[in-house]
C-alpha cells in the first residue's frame, strides 16, 4: 500500500559512490549500484534521514511523496537474510577488482589464507582478516560476517603496538576498529547498538591501548549494549605501549530492552 510520506531521495549526479550512506542505513534500504548509492527498498526506508549527515556531497535529501508504507517487520526479515551475491548489493571479493563503488566501503569477504610480510625465502605471517571493511563507521549493521560472530572492537593503534595481533587477537573474530579520542563517539555508540540489535553476535572483545583516552572504547561498548537492550559476554584487553597485553572478563550488564 502506498501513502504520502517522507522518504529519502538520492541525487545520483552528486553521488560519488563513497558508500557512507549505505553504511549508516540500519535498515539496509540503500546500497551501491554501479558506483552510485540507490534507495532499493521504499518499504524499508523510515524517512528519518539518519543517512543525511554522512553524505559528503549533499546528495541525499528527504522528500514527501507517495511511497510504500514503512514496514519494520520487513526490515527485520531483510536484515536476517543473507546478502545478495549480485553486484547490486555491493558485495564483492576485495582481492579482485571491483566494478563501480568505493572499494573502501564495499562489503567483501577476504581470503584469510593470504600472507603478509613475505620475504624472498617465502616466510610470512598469515593474515587472519576475513572481511572488509573494518572501520566501525563503514561496516553495515546487517553485514553477514557479523551474524553470530565473536567480534573484536579494537582501537586504531592496537595492531601497531601488539606484534602478534593477527594470531592472538584477530584470529576467529570479525573486527571493528575506531578511535574514541578522534572519532565521533556518539555515532559509534549508535552504530554499535545497531550492530548488536541486527547481528546477534556471540561475544565482544574490546582491545584498547593503556593510554587513558583509549579506554573510552570500552565505555562505548557498554553504552551500546544498554542502548540496544542486549548483553553479550564482554572481555577487555589492554595493550601496553611496549607491546604486552592483559585481559579481563567484564561482569555482564543488566540491560533493559531499549526503544531508542
């Protein structure tokens, strides 16, 4: 059924294909098609415009027109479905060239058997990274690699300080990275809450540096759980500047289902 209501409008002439709006759309109503953002599901667009502030080209506006009635149940079903393998869903193998779209924000599955740091003798360290993107701002809440996963939320500096990051921390985890000092923490709380609602993750490990500002990442995780009304096993990992680590389990939060 169609009614007159507010809904997103995307100006494809202005769109540069960065994908930020698609990442910000919790309902996955926006995807990249041939290098341009496109509203592919009217019924899943609530018209609230959470994507507006993430477009660097001002290509997104809210208009009032005849459109399908927003259906929250359809959104839940959409998020529960595996992502489409066709290019219109902006899913690609990152290890091969992508036709259209911004490679930095397109969802892809990596070959974790790749090696990094190879030498002429053939020695190298196996990469444990299994997906792209990894920046919390860019990861879609309904990404398939997050569903039922053990998730590692890591400060930007952690992999540089901890030499065995891939083998000891990243292996077996979906990873999200961010900086609680330099980035928008309010956005991170909201984005992580969206992930917790959509992905039904199994556990969350938060790896931070020993410097005081980095501890904000753990608070972001706790606030996101409270906002989402979700409690999962939470582990805090602290990495020292000299490259050693300590880890501790955080007592489960008493959370109430939030409507925010």
